[in-house]
């Protein structure tokens, strides 16, 4: 009898497993509370710090609900500025930017109610009361999207399941980060004239180098960090007045942060390098980039750098 009972229980368990509903990786729309969402079908564009007026994000969304989007009254867009450079000191709280009413929805080629949404860089800044001086490359704008139904129900990022937001099958657009980018392209063959320029008090640190040939190259995974391929001293250590056993400085790098330049890192003697504040400038014809460098040993120099092919520099400062 005990064996028969065990066999019967095993059969019940097997039947429950074989006949039960399968475990689904995502929650299908018909099995949810009948809410609504906008699916992001495409996104193009970027926010270029150097081209604010012409930069924009263009997004195409399709609307979904139990009535093919017809029960959606409006799609509201808010935005905030998130400061990533100054520890949040320049962040601006969320403000209403735009509301797309159902009367503005159109039917796309696939037969779905949809919207083509343009989020302009300039319009975003205007919404938040910002100017170019208030923002930084590497920070971002965060957009919040909210759906309001005709019956008054509201669906947003906070009451929508993560499957809808993160799954590519749904791509529900309730929140979007738009980073401010600063395209940097300073690499190239360069010719540098450099001199001590009286910047150092070290005895014997007197030199003038003309026509030092080198190459400014990108380093690391970031696209705005550079170094001189052969010698960050621009020939200073190889000058006859300065006979070092190692005739090149390897290790320090330039960082271009939206045309604001800096030097950091240590050389092959372990001395830290910097750029003298306020020393970076570009000549009136944009052909020569001038800066002063110094290190913790006390060495310092002024470099006048130009591209070998005569190219111009952007308006670099520090």
C-alpha cells in the first residue's frame, strides 16, 4: 500500500509538471494588467557640445495597449540635467518639456499608432534654463516619459515592470539618458618649438629647441586622451645642455575635455606632470597651440606646437 501511495503521488507530481504552464522568461502583454507603453523602434543623433543648435535625438515610437494604442490619452516628456563632473553641484531638477496628445499620434507604415519625437539639444537646455557655460561634456540629460490613459491611469518608469523596460522584445521607453559628447580629434604629425622660457629655477635648465618632430596619438580606451609618441619634453631632455641617460619623457598624457586641456601622469623618473593653469592658447590663425608644462622635479617649458600638414587647432584653453 505504501508503495502504491508513493507511485500515485509521483504520478500526480509528474502530471503537474508536464501539464502546468511553462515558466516564461518575460511577461506577455495579454497576461499583464491592461496598461500601455510606447515601444522605441529607432533612435538616431547625439548631443554634441560644439554644435548645440544642430544637435538632436530623433526617436520613433509605437504605442501599445489593449486597444492598439487607442486608449492612450497622452505621452508626457520631462527632463533633468545630471552633473557628472562637479559631484552633482550643477544638476538641475526634473521639469516638464513636452506633452504629445493622442490627436498628434499618426499611423505608421506597419499600421501602429506612433510618434516621431525630436529632442533638440537647444530646446532641452532652454527647458531647464541652461546655457553652454552651465553644462559639461560627460554629463547627461535624463528624459522621463509618462503615459496617461483615457480613464486617468498613469504608467511610468516607477510602476512598469523591468521586463518591459529592459527587454528588447518590448523596449518600453519610460526613461532615456542622453550624454553630452565632445568629439575630439587632435591626433596627427606635429612640429614643436620649445624653450625653458624662464619657467624653471633649476640651475642649468636653459634650452631652446626648434623643429622637434613628433606625433600626437590617442592612448587608452577614451577618445580624448593623447600623448606625444616619442617625447613629452619635445626634445628638452635631448638638448646638449641637458644630458640625461633617458632622453624622452614617457607616461604623461594630454586630456581634451571639451577643448579644455590638461596634462597628467608621471614620467619615466616617477615625476608628476601638469599644465600651467591659464597657459594653453591657440594663435589667431589657429595654426599654433601653445602651452606651458612643468613637473614635480622642477622642470618647466613652453611648447609651441603646429601640425606638420598645416592643419588648424580648435579653440583650446585650460
